[in-house]
């Protein structure tokens, strides 16, 4: 049997720390059985051990790297970089840098995680910051959307980088052999939107990259699942993600109000209880939790700070899927090809 | 009794033409009783008369301006401008220009309506095209969002124009004496987002405009109703609007699937039928239909092309509310004040 592969965990991150992260590790360990994975738990040894005590079988799969230092959710990224050395988050990312771990997972402060990851692992792509990926429930399963918040302004080349990375990510995590890719715009005609969108459109359409590019898509297409991967800049992606979250929350609250507004409604809701539970689970952000930071020399996955143990386990599964796939090689090969395309770019808006 | 005020209707627009627009006029006429409003119906006289024949009382409130020409939904705006003269849409907007009507309502081709309105009425604000407003259902009633699609790139001054126009619109239509206003961004801190957002933020915060400005808001805040009016550029607003539409459609389809997945679920849904109907009505886009084109010298309201008669009636009510309010005067006064602010602008990012 080959050596086990290690996933480094920032056990102290998120709203609840070890009381959620360790049960999350336990759940992930059960789901990853047979894939030869171990865990490096970074953080307060006593608190971690107290949680681990519940299951010897899980504890046997884990090593603990003690640290007193925890980066809090309001620490500015610059401060986390300067004073964060030796914190649970830092140690998890450092384990990837040293080759001890194949991936790191944290539900801590996003800005700090990006800054520390960029500092320790360096960027493989020419981006300001690692791109954040969201997995969005859709009519056909799940849509991969990036960037949802890190890179506010994006030129055409960066958007094409996102397409290359997002496509490889979707294949690694969803086992779709050839994911389809769309560029988020406000209409499907070639002349719509910003200049940089039209340029990226031309490169993706005519540049000969091995990507199944389907052209411009619109906001409605994210949940309709018309393509597997939706590419956008970090500003637009963040607004879209939060608008969708807000809409789901609003509809949820209207549903609760409707189902508690009278005896018949309450009775109906009671009888349809199983259906409502299933619906809630399907729309629960925990079900699709785990956004990798793309563009780094190494796999780092951000879990939602408010995720429960199921959500944290999902983030660990995403990390394992990406790290155990051909993700890095594919991206490297495609980036090389992009360099050739950029040396002889297709003209934006040119008729193919 | 003073002379009645006339609302000009493009009777031929939308997916269904007179079979929806005329019942919509009838419905609006009943709701506007006592407000001394008449209607100028522009389009094919025979088809309009056939629909009107059903109610003499409504027919008495209407005049017909016959036209053979209809602008179709796929006519490019430039072509609509060149060859659209005398069409039902053109005649409706021209009635506003000539002072015959206080407002025009059309559910036809948006691009054509914008181009014809801009050509005939001219812009009152320094915009490429009229800004499109969306009314968004929220926890506190309705959020006014603009621009949702017309002006792709917006500098700080245009965003401030939107704030002035959107605030006056919200007051006119929702009878809120002092609507609160927010600027859509990806975080609430002063240094977040694009340069033009930070500049607009500084003008709105420190420029002394009579607007209850509450700072940056995020995508989740559109449906939470934390402010009455959300300001954004046409690209971001369009993506946000369509993402919310897609999310609502996705959740609706998941709900239908859940409630038809088994006998108990079906029974529960049957019993909770009233609640589900109420919920559907609350989330129905027809309930909040009617997006005015802001920034013109005159009131033009776009109805959704697929709206039913209730939706079209709502668009007419929006037109009447805006046209019969102090909307134009307020905007004029605030634009004057903005000119003074821009002559001595507050520094972007300056601490107040």
C-alpha cells in the first residue's frame, strides 16, 4: 500500500472551531474510506483531543500540530500575514507548501486565508489574489461559478485563466469529462457588455484552447444549469452570489409565513413535512460547501464560516477530489497553450 | 372639473398585443377611478375596438390613434428609430412629447423603446441611455433597483444621478416620504469596490444632497429591504436581476418537484393550496411590473413583454403615480444641487 495522502485542517477556523471542524473531519473520514487519506489537525491540542476522544477509529487517522495562535474573523489580511506565523491557519497552509499535505481546508477569515496562501504558496496564475469558486445548486446538479469575490477588476486574460481553472475544477469534483463553459454577460450577442468580456469571448471561441466554450450566458443561466462553469470577475460574481443568497432567504421566509398563516396551511405543511425537509436540504448551502482558492501552487479550500459539520465535511471532500485529480497538470498544460494564443490573439468581435 | 390627464398606451406591444393590453387598460381604469385619467390607445383600430367592445364604460375613457405599423421584438433599436415613425410605440411616446399625454406605457421591444424615447423626448440627465428601474419584492415591501440594464459603464456622476432619480421614483410610487438609498458593492467598508463606486459614495455621503444615503449595501440586502433604493451600474444590476429571477425559478421548480414526489406531499400541497397560491402571487413578477425609463424629459414606462393583464395594469398605475407626482420638479432641483456639488467635489475616501 502506498503512503497515505494527508489533508491539513485548520481546526480552529469558522464560527464554532473544533466543535464543528472535528465532527466534520470524522464525517469526511468515513466518506473517504478506501481513498487512503489521513488528516493533520492544526490548532489547540487539548480542544482538538477532547473532540477526537469520541472515536478511536477517527483519532487513529489524525495527527495534531499544536498551536496557541488563532487568526480571528476580523483580523485584517495584512496583519494576519505579518503576525499570523504559527497560527492554526498558517500551519495548515505551510503543510501544503512543505509537501507534507496535498491540500489545506479552513473555515477561517477569507482575506487572511487568501493572503497567507498567496504568501506561502505563491500564485501560479497572473492574478491579484486567488480566485474564489462557488458551487451553485442548479436544475442539472451544480454550476461552478468564479470569481465570486477576490479579483474586483479583471482583464480578458484573467477571465480566460478563470475559464481554464474552473473547467479543470469542475471535472475534478463532479466527474464530468468535458464541462461546458460560459462567460457571464447581459445578453448573448457578440457586441454586448464590457470590452474585456468581448476580448475574452474571442480568445475562448477562437483561441483553440481545449475547452467546450458555449459563449455568453446570463444571470438566469447560473441556476438553469445551461453550462457547467460560469466565468465572471470577482465584483459581478460576488454581487450575483449574494443576490441569489438573499433571494433564497427571502423566498424561504415567505414560505414559512405562508405555511404558518392559518390552520389549513399549518396542517398542509405538517403533512408535506418530508417534502419540505428534502427541499430545505437541497437548498442548504452546506450541501454545496467548499470553495477552493484557485490560481495557487497548491490546493487550499475555503469552507463557509457558518458551515455545520456536514458542510465542513463537504469542503474536505472537495479538497480531496481536487488534490487527487489531474487538476494541477491540466491547468499547467492549458496555461502553456494560452501563452501561445496570447502571442497571436484572435481579434475581438471578429466573425469566426 | 379640470381636464382629464391622458396616458398613452402602445396597445400592440408585448407577447400578446391588444388581447392583454386592453384588458390591462380596463383593469387600470377601474383602479384609477377618481383620478381623472383617460387613455390614448395607439395601434390597430379594428383589433383594439374588438377588445374594447366588451365594456362601454371603459371605451368611453379611451381614444384610439390608428396605426398599421408595429415594431417587432427583434427589430434592432437603430432600425426602429429610422423606420419606426408612425408605429404604435412611436405614436405613444410622441403623444408625451406633444404634451397630449402625461405618460406612455409599452410592453414592446426595450431597445427600441429606449431609442425612440431618447430621440423624441431627449435626455434630461447626462446618460448614454435612459436608466431602467426594477421593483424587487423584499421583506419590507419593495426595493427600487437601478440601472438594471441600459448603461453598462457608469462613472460616479451617473451613479449619483441614478440615486437622485431612484429616490424620487420610490417616493412617487410607494408614498414613502424619505426613501433610504444604498450603493451596491461587495462589502460595506469605504475602501471596497471600484474607484467610481468610492467616488459616488463620497459625493452621496458628503455632498449635502437631500437624500437619506445609508452607504454601501451588498447583494443580500436587495431582498432584505435594508434600504428602499439600491443604486448600481446597468451591467451589475442586470446580472443581479437575472440571477434573482433564475434563483426564484429554480426554487419554484424544486418546490413543485418536492410537492409532487409522493402521496403525502401531494396531499399536504393540496391542503396548503391557499398558502401556496398566496406565495405564488407574492413572487409573481406581474405584481411588481412596470419599470420606468428614467432620465428622459417625460414619463415612459416599460412593461414586461410577457406580463398578463394584471401586470400591464400595474405598469399603467406606475406611470400614473410617477406622472401625477412632483417627480420631475424634485429631480430637476436635485440635479441643480448636484451641479454645485460637482463644482466642489468631496474627496473620495476622505474621512467625514
